[in-house]
C-alpha cells in the first residue's frame, strides 16, 4: 500500500507510527489545507510529497490508497472523490454521517472494484476475536454494558467559547460519533443490528452531545453504550449471560485484557498480550484483504459499517443532530 493521508490530527500520527512495522505499507503523500501542517507530517515521518490541492494528490499515480482523517462531515465526499480517482480508501470512524452515505460508498466500491474500509481498530484486535470464540460459554445473553469516557481538553475549549470540529454540529461531531462509536461497533459486530435504539444525551448550548447513553434493544437482551467527553470514568465492557460473563478492562477501543467467569468457577484471563500498536492490527488486515483481493471480507466489513451508521444516525436524530 502506498498511502496518502488527508488530515493532520493526532490520529494521523498514530496511524503513521502504526504502519512502521509493516512491510510494503508506507505513506508517500500528505494532504492538508495548510502547507505547514502537511510539511510537519512529511518532515517527521519521511513523507516525500505534500499537497494542499486534494485533486492534485488524487491524480498522483504513486498513491494507491487514501487514508481519510478529516472532520466527520467530510468523510463521505472525500471517500467518494478518492474512489472516483481509482484509489482504495481507509476512512476513519465514524465512517459517514448517515446510512444513505454509507450505502452509496459501499455501492461505489463494488462498482469500481475498489477496497473501502472503516478504520475501527476494535474489530481487528486479537482479543476481540477471542471474545467471539468464548461467547458460547456464557449461555443466553441478558445484558451488555460498555463505557468509554475520556475527558477532552477540547471540552475545556468549548466551555471557553472555542468550538472545535469535534464539538461542532456542522461537522457531525459529538460524543456519540467520536467516542461512543467504539461501543456501537463492539456491540453490533458481536450481535448485529438491534431492533430499537434509544439515545439520551447531555447537550451543550450549541446542541452537541458531550456525553450520552445509547440503549440498544435486542429480542432477548439489552445493551447500554455510555460515551463521554465531558467526564472521565471507568472504561470497560461486560457481556452477561445466564452461565457467566466476559469482562473487558480499559474499554472497547483497545480490548487490552479480557477475563471470563462461568458459574461456580474462578475468573480467568482469556486474552493475550497485544504487543503491536492497536492500529497496526487493522492495517495489517487491510493489507491482507487487498493483497488477496478478498471482496467477500470487504463486503462483510462494509455491511457492518452501514449498520453502525444507521444506528448512529437514528440515535443522533433523537437529539436533533441529524
């Protein structure tokens, strides 16, 4: 993969560090609206080309994959444009702001026989796969709880009158889209799309959700997804069944340690040590899917992303954000 980046935030630098151990994966170009930001990335990570004109970058034949980490509201249009130029796309979460946008991108990827992925590391972590393998030990599931709460310095900026992209309704920001999205991916990838979605949120004066609780209703159980950027909490996930539970410490974005307890048995650690940076696992998998021309896996991942987009859109509509 010869990657070109769109965006200059912290997640771009985390991605650039994550691909360093991977063979045949490198960043060859960086795009930003300002030359200074693009050049900062280029100097730090030995990127040979910088651009401030997006179409000029997309015309570069050396680039075969575009990594999008721009404000949320720009994801769909930039992904569409990149694929129109014949590029594979890896798009940061949230994939799109609506189900229709997600479906349109899915259809375009199929039409052009390109690879399109949502960059959500949870799904590709070894410990997440171990959770799937141990689910049948729990018996009928009754409750799922997820909490990912992380106080944001940009919340302080918001309180001081500075509205950054992540707290701006115009850019499809908010706690659900930025942080609770990890919990939605976790639950939907394990259990599929829920029958009902209810979202209650703490709203700032501009209407953005700074924290909230999404309740996903399934035929035989309930799942609660808590996400906050205005408070800090104990980050975890727990899947509770009639025969036992699985507990994920430190939250769904990293799935760092997983323990299981069955009836009348001691709690045991079932997870393994994940030594690579969390984004390395997803990029390694994307590389394999592209190399093997595995369109079946591409489609399965995209179908999941469409489902998450539909749940997020339904939740945001309930608080007037979509």
